[in-house]
C-alpha cells in the first residue's frame, strides 16, 4: 500500500478515534486499516496512536503528524485535480485562520455562510485571539493582523485602515462628566489595554498633525482582549479607544457615546499575513481573497460623522 493511502487511512482513524469506524467509512476490512497504520508507524519510526480495547488516542507525535499530514493530503488532492475542468475542480481541505475576537464576531462569522455555500467542501478553523500566533509552528494558513508587520519570513498583504473612536458609557459620563479637552482627562479613567498583562499601557493616544502622541492616564482596570475591552467600557469603568467599525452598533444604539472626536488615534491598518510560500494552495488564495473583500466591506461604508450624528 502506498504511503499516501496509509496517510489517508490514518487520518480517518484519527478523526473518528476508531479503527472500526474508519474501516466502515472507507469501505475497507478492519484488518487492512490496522495494517496500514502499523506500516505507517514503522515507516516513520514512531507510534502515532495509543490503542486500548476501548479507545484510540493520538500520541504527541501522532497529533503533530495528523496536523501536517491533513494539509499535505489536501495539497495532493488539489494537485490531482488541477488540470480537470473548473466545474469538477471543487476546493477541498482545511483552512486555519486567526483574527481578533471583534473582527470574527462582527465581520467574518456573519458572512461565513457565503463562503461555505460557494465551497461546501472547505473546512474552516477560525481562531479568535488577541495574541500574536506563530503561523508556522501553529499551522495557520493566514492571519488578520492590526498594525505594522515586521516578522521576518512572513508576507503582509495590506487590506484597509479602520478609523478609531474614543468612547465612554452614558453612565460613566453622568458620574464623571464629559471631557472637552485633553486637560480634562486628568479627572477621568482609561481602560488600559495590554496584549500581555503586566506590560505598560500606552495611555490615551492621539495625533497632532502627523505626530503620534500619548497621554498617561489613570485607571484601575487593564484587559488583554477586545471583547473585555469593550465590555469594560459598557460597564462604566472608563474611556476606551476602539476601531470605529466594531463600536458602530453600540454608538448607534446609544450604549456608548463618542468623546473628544478631535483627538483620535491614528487609523489602525489591517493586513492579511501568511508564510512566505512560493505557491499558495488554491483554497488559501480563495479564502484570502474572500477575507479581503469582507473586511474592506466592513470598513468602507463607515464615516464617523455620518454614523454619529
């Protein structure tokens, strides 16, 4: 049996956690499935599965091989169909992407059904986190990143820039008053944001012409993700400086109020970032193009003065 078929059989056993289930699914005798996995383990020189009478569990090496092997199988399937007519050249395989919690909730997940309707055989793994994932070691095909991208070996595809807005809850402004100038901020709290807790907060950011400025502010609360940042503001714990698209609905509903519109931070650039590979699989290119359009649509209609009147 070829190595490719052994990999396919092992992958199905890993997904179903069952030799019997994989044999039924693949239409093979259970003995053939077991033999194929044993031969693969011998070829690799490591145990891939822990087998008991009640369960089949991936070893650490098995998990690593499964993650890489599944992508390799999808690439091979794509190679085998690349010269077939377009109608039969359906996209298959897994795509693993990462972005902030706000972008996932507000921009991407509400429209993901459109992508899956066009490509029903794609599998999407969507990670929502504020930390900087390692694309290569964690197996991500692409990530959406805010700010400058300086990582060596990665390619950044610029998408758009999100305007920023200063927000507070109505309750907070009743208690502390509405700031009208930078000097007024001395009497206010800022909800501090730090990707790594313990790191120093930048403070209140704004631009003076072409110069980026920051003003130190007090505030007892520090958070490390976008959802908590927004929730802290809604709870009246202080001011926040957030991308306007993610705050739009809350501003329109009156649950948040814009303050100091003349002192906003520089718009936040968004980029699609991916590993520097010579030939990206078609499924990755298609998903990246789709993400690009979705995120541009998410930002393009937004005009701060139109939204906030």
